[in-house]
C-alpha cells in the first residue's frame, strides 16, 4: 500500500504511481530480478483419475510478468489454485523465495505475499466497498474490536487517490453492485495492493471489460513489474497478454509445452504455435525448426 501506516489509515500518497512506488524492494532491483520468487517443480494433480496437471515446472522471477495461456481445460485454473493454496499437488514441490513450502494453504499463501485477483467473482456484490476491501482481514482497535471508522476512511482514500473514483454517488458504503466491470476490477486490484502482495495473480482480468478499461488493466500489469513486483496473467486470449508479458508459458492438456520470451517471438509466431498445439499437441519452433512435442516443453 502506498506508504500507509496501519495506525494512520488516512495517510496515503497521491495516485497509483505513489502506491506502486511504495511497493518497490529496498534492495537493488537487479538483485530482485535475479531471484526466483515462486517456483513449481514437477507438479502433478489429478481429479478422479483425470490428469489436470502433468509434471509441471515453472519459475517466476522478481519484477517479471508471465503470461499463462492455453485453451479451456489446459490446466490453467488448477495450476493457479495450487499456487494460491486451494489445492494440494499430488506430487511435486513448491518454493517461495527459495524456501520449500509444505502443505501450502490459502492463508499461508497470503502471508507469503501471494494474492489472486479473480475479477468480479472474488467480490461480495451485496456488500459495501469497505467490507470487500477488508474481507477476511479487518482493521481492529485495542481489544480486538473492529475499527469500522478506520476501514471506511481507508476505503474512501483508496477510492479517491488510487482508483480515481470522484463521483459523489460512490461512497465506502456503496454496494459492489453499483460498480461497473472496470470499477470492480480496480477494487479487487487495490485490495491486493493494500495487503502488499509480492506476486499478483490475474485470472482473466479483462473479461467483460470495455476497450478503455482493458487498457487500464494492462497498464496496471506493466506498473506491477516497474515496481519490482511479479505477476502471472492468466488468459486464453494471447492478444491481451502479449503486450505486457516478459514470457508466455503455454499449457496444453495439463503440460507445459513451451516457454517463449516475448522479446524473441512475435505475436504472429506465438499465435501460430498455439493453433498448432491446440490441433496436434506439438509444434515446430519457427526460430530453429526443431519439432517440440508436448513431452519436451518446459518452463525455465
């Protein structure tokens, strides 16, 4: 959160830029970028005998954005639920900042700085904005009593300074049902920032957004990286991912079939690869002519 003292919830820097600046690591950014903040090694997961993930290995570094793409049923949702602690892998290992994590839970993932933004699905639509911001992690006073006033004031400051809500019709007590799709997305993103996430997982964040709201979302993803934080951008639409991702990780039938730096592969090349993988389960790399099947692909 933007230089927020939890004892003084109204003290917030101006705008999203100030908020993201406060999230920058205290050590040099080049050191942060070399560090693996999240690593999955040989993760496998099945449901009722059906393999959702097969021997998946992927690494996310500091100040990096990974685009995780693939057709419906490729395993994207299962992979994210394992990273966020909703599912336990049948086999494999999870490392956060180089430390192996056993039996990762939702609470443990959050404590370790992993937050997921699930578009509107993560919000309680009939509840107020301030209740949504602090859902599950309220501000309290001495004796453990809820500090409702502080939560309302903090939410009002977030609305004004970070989300750009200037309409007098929107207050901390406004129900989520009164927000547009883009405003709901902004609320979910600001909630993740408030709790100082190091890794922000965006699960199809542009779904249902207008063109202008989509561009705002993509700008936010770029600013996560600029702030020294990391993101996983999940989508089946590579057009929304390519412009912000450092790497595109392609999932197909539960396997990682390729890991493509966007500095090396054009959008047209990656689109062709995705079509070929969807149809055949393998692809011919246009960069070297090598035939990469689904058993040979893997993430760095």
